[in-house]
């Protein structure tokens, strides 16, 4: 106890306060780090909740004993990340959650009440379909929540007119994300295939910013939008194809390509009927044959003389006869016929034009006072290179001179040189500079704290502790229990006291090391005391002369007592 009090007196209250402040700071830092590491990682459960939904969800979480946090005046609720999924499922079963799109098929899990009307059943069916569709749409990564409204009219009895169903969808996007054209069409066809007799043209889609993503019932307007999208996509595809082809030869960033396409979006239906006379086939054959025999009497007058036997002129009175025949053959042939029904889809290329700008090459000249690395000298492309590039471009675009296609390739110097051109933003593992800095910030802070402790705090504590240990060693003994000052060294200590207090009555301060060793030999100190130990005592006394004199005086007072 006396030694501890002695150390406190020797260190002084200033040094003790410094040590206490450093120890308190280190303890607070360790507590802060332990608290942050031990606290659960909180993740958002729901956002943009109404006051009623937020109150109900907080009550359910409190009853379950779940740790949660609220932000934005209760509109946002956070829970431990590992419990987000189970809690959402449990709340969805109870019809809570707000942003989940409303109740779904769980409406039919409840027991039907007696006397339930068909109208109520139809309303529940529509609500269930709306809720299920909203949940399906919300599963898209860019959609935070969805709300679906279905209009499913009933056909009245004996009514000839049939009203088609329609749908309206409101989407809430995640942050600043937007849906592209293909995603909107995907949602449109998803709803159309899920609801009977619902056409995609009868679906309207709006986002939470009031932007109309799809106009329902406007087939003509939709066709115009589709035509523009088709032309834009075709031009972009051709432009990228030519640019990729030329950049492999001329270098990255040295080619600029613009493509314009004139397209015919008229849908044409052509019906043609073609006959082939060479392809005739005998269908039927008919043959008709006729024969006739005709005889006539003579023209002489009839008399008795002519009728007598052997009368002259009897033979000449005989009549004449005639016979004939006719043959008729009829053949029916079928000629081959081809019926063609041709439908020309919209999007036919009427004309294609391309403008391509190619940069030249650069070489460095001799270093000068103005340009230490040498001035960049521009050199245009050769005519052979430009002709080869033109052939490649025409082949890649499907050039057709009969359509009036035009391809122009010009070699001109770009306004920005390769040294001043904006390079692609470098990334590390897919992260840009800002993301890397944000991720490295906590590690840099931890490294700074470690360096401060190692460079600043550690030397101060070591110095203070060494100072107290040196004083203890001087007061009690060496590291191995050997007394540094014995009774036989009273002469040397008396000389030391005189040197520290009287300033010249004892040993002179300018005495050399070998003279000190001689003084030790002359004193004939008994015991195992090394010269290095005495040198250590001398260094301690040089560093803390006042403390050494105070200790020696205390010894003197104790001896006198």
C-alpha cells in the first residue's frame, strides 16, 4: 500500500489524470464498438404506411415481442433482417401490410355466412383476383407495390351486346426506377392472360408519378407507338453493329455512326390466282359416231312399155342410192391453278442511309519546350482503308442500291484528341469511385483509430508506466530483487546527494564513465551489483533528478529515525 501511495506521489496528479482520461476513452470506444457489433442488422419491413396500418402493425409486433424501429413518423417500420420474410408472411395472413396489394384468395378461407348473396360472392371473387394480380406484379424488382382494378361486366339475359372486361393498374416504383417498354408490355399481357376475355388493349397502366405507361382502348395510337419503337430499335441495332465492326479496326472511340431508316408500316394483303397452261390434265373424253344410207328412184315417166319385160329403156328407168358416216370426239382438260394469299407485315425497309465519321491516326513528334512528351501529329486515313471500310459497312447494313440506300464514310479529325477524350469511368469489381469510397470509409476510420492508439496513446502510456516502474525499481530494488542501493553504497549516495542538492559538494557532473567505475571500485561495494545497473540508476537520476533527491532524503530520514 505504501508503494502504491509512493507511486501516486511520484507520478503526480497531472499524469494520473492523463492516464485516466486515456483509459476512459479507450473503454468508451470498446463499448461503442461492442454495441454496434452486437446490435441486430435492421431492414425495412414496410414503407409509406398510413397511420392506421402503422399502428396495427406495431401492435402486432409488440404482442409477438419482436424488436422493431420506426422512422418517418411511423411511416417506415424496420425489423431484424433475418425476420423480414416470416413477419411479412404472418402479417399478410392477417390482411396487414398495406403495400402488399390487398387481400387475395385468403378471402375464401373464411367460412361462408348463411344468406350470402351472389353479388357478395362476385365482389369477393373480383377482390381476390385483384389482390393476387397485385402481388404478382409487386414481385417485379422495379415495382414496389401495385394496385389493380378490374371491371368484369355481367351479360344480361337475352342481350345481344357483350361488354368486354377492362383493367386499370397503378404501379409504385422503387425510388427513381422506371419501367421500359418491354416490362410494360409484360405486365399488360400478364393481366390479359389471367382474366378471361380481357384484351391487352383494354388495360391502362399508370405509375405513382402520374405517367401514363399504356393507354387502354387506343389501338391506333398504340400502333403508332409500336411503329416508332420498331424503327428506333432497328436503327440502334444497325448503328451498334457498324460501330462494333469499325472500332475493332480503327480503335475505340474513333468512330461515330448515325443510321436512319425509312420504313413502311402498311400491312398489305395480296391474293393472286395463277394458271399454268403447260400443266393441263385430261379430265374427260366423249366420242360420237353417225352413219346414213339414202336411195332415190329415176325421173322417167311410167308407162306400159316401160313395164314390159325386155322392153327397151327398162334398165335406164332404175333409181339412185347414197350412204354417209360422221364421227365426233370431245375432250375436256383441267389447267393447274395456284391461289396465293400474301400478307406483308409492317416494317418493310424502303430506304436506308448511314453517315459514318472516322478519326485519323496520331503520332508523337520530337519533345519541345511546349510539349515535353512530343506534340501529337494528326495523319488522315488512306484511301484504301476508307474503301475497305465502306465495303464492310455496306455488307453489314444489307446495302441495296435498288432501294436508293446511301452510305457515306468521311475521315475527319475529331475535336478532342486521344489525350483529352473522356475515358470510361474506371470501376473496381463493378463499383464506381463513390461506391468504393463509401465502402472503404468505415475501414479507414477503424485504421485511423488503430494508428492513433499505436502511435499516440501507446507511447504516452509506455512512458508514464516506465516512469513509475523506474521510480519503483529505484525505491525497492532491481528486476531480480537485487537491491540497487545497499548500505555499503552510502558513500556514493552521499556524493550523489551532494551533487544534486549542493551543486558541487559531492561528485562533479562532468565525471567520465571510467571514473565512475573507479569510484565504485574504491567504495568496495559488496554484493552482486553490475556496472550496467549502476549506469541505469545514473540514467534514471539524470531523467528525474528531483524525484531521486526526494527518495534519497526519505531514506536518510528513515535511517535517522
